[in-house]
C-alpha cells in the first residue's frame, strides 16, 4: 500500500506544479530585469571614460581649485559605476539562486511523491 491515497497525491502533484509555475514566473521576471539592467549598464559604462577624457583636456584650462572639484566629481562617478556593476552582478546571482531553488523544490516534491 502506498503512503498517500489518491486525493493526497493529487494535492501534492498540484502543489508541485504550482510551485514550479511560481518559480518559473519569478525566474523569468528576474531574467528580464537582469537583461534590462545589463543593457542599461552597457549603454552607460562608457560615460566615465568619456568624462575622464574631458577632464584631462580641461586640466590646463582650470585653476587648481576647479581641477580638484572636477577630479572629486570624477571619483564620485567612478563609485557610481562600481555600484552599478555590483548591482548587475548581484542580479545575476539572484537569477542563478532562484533557478537553483526552483529545481531543488521540484526535485524534493518528486522524491516525496515517488517514495
């Protein structure tokens, strides 16, 4: 005799399917957000290089105080770039972790159902 009656097994199968659907929806949403974030990052990552080139052309035209302010601003932009890059990397990790969690949940349901 099996561990579950037909009704219990049907409920577990429905829960497994629902969990899989929810996991896949979340994974798809995360992947879409990751792609959007990567696209934006790639489109804007050259700005710091362009700004630094501009700063180097302006160095001779500015007084020391203005040059210091411009270099400080450049440094702050670099920090923003690092933050954006970390955001892309974090989103990539979340996507990977979500896929892994969904696979593990489905595997656990299947193991439980077919014991």
